[in-house]
């Protein structure tokens, strides 16, 4: 595993991916926080936290989303859900959706992200698919790399864009709250679904069925 430290200098030329104004973003998030709100709490440098969270070493607010609904659902809810060796459906426990909401956002302005979509994109920043595919045990390293990537794409990179690990046909992204213009994200009206409510469970069941997942009673 390439757990080496980032080099001092960035010698490649990183790519740029522009998400145009009007692009829809999809989120599964805690209902206690508005869908367009960035998480202001830095993750611990070593323990807990997500793949590209801000930490005390680089305490930026962050927000994860998908460019498709399936990416948002799979990245948030299916990360640790193992397949049944007997071939039966995977069961998603009720605790996984308690207090969670599915929301749709719309960009009100163009945002430029650093793409990590293929081998060339990754090689340009001295990395390979480990950065976007590794599991949570390595997240302290991926967070450190995210901080390094931010330093070498300052000020233009408003976030990172990569293929969803759990739904490779769609893309996931992390936005940096200190680089996105105020008001860049607008919540789409009448699109929120509380996943632990009747309508939310019915919608989620339909999304999960192709992944051999069912909600536990």
C-alpha cells in the first residue's frame, strides 16, 4: 500500500474539472444539519473521520455528496455492509438510517474541482487508486494527502472529484467550505426525504434493491 508521505513539491500538472452552475448534487446526511451546511468540526488526525475530512492540521469545513442519488446512498450506507455468503440479501439495520435525510442540492455557480477520476489524474498528483479506494483503516493517510493536495491547488480547487467506490458508475465529491463562494449550494425545494419515515423507507428500498440490500424490519 502506498502509505508514503507526500513529496515536498508537486511536479505533475493536476487536472481541473468544472461542475457548471445548475449541477445537481445528492446527499445522505444527518437531519440535524441543513443539507447545504458544511461540517465545521475537524476530524481527528488519526482516529475516526472520513476519507478527505479537514483536521486540526488543516481545519477546513467539508461536505460530501454524489453526482447521482445512488452514489450518495452507496457511499454513505453501504460502506461496511458485507455480502451474505449464502447468497441472501444484505440487511441494512434501522440504526443506519435513523435521523438521516436524503436531499438534493443545486449549484448556483461554477465550481472547479481537482479530478481523481483515472490513472492520469492520480499520477499527476503522485498517487494511484489507493487514494480513492482504500478502506477506513487508511483514512488518516488519505486525509493527510487531501491536505497536501489542497496546498498545491490553492486557491482554485474547491474540492475533489472521484469515482464512487461502492457505485463506480457514478462520481463522489468532497467540497471545501473555505473555497466555495457563499451561497454556492442551494437546497432544492420539496425534495428532502427523511429516510426513517414511511416515504423515505419506500424510496430507499427501491434504490437498494439492485444492490441486493433490504432494510431490516
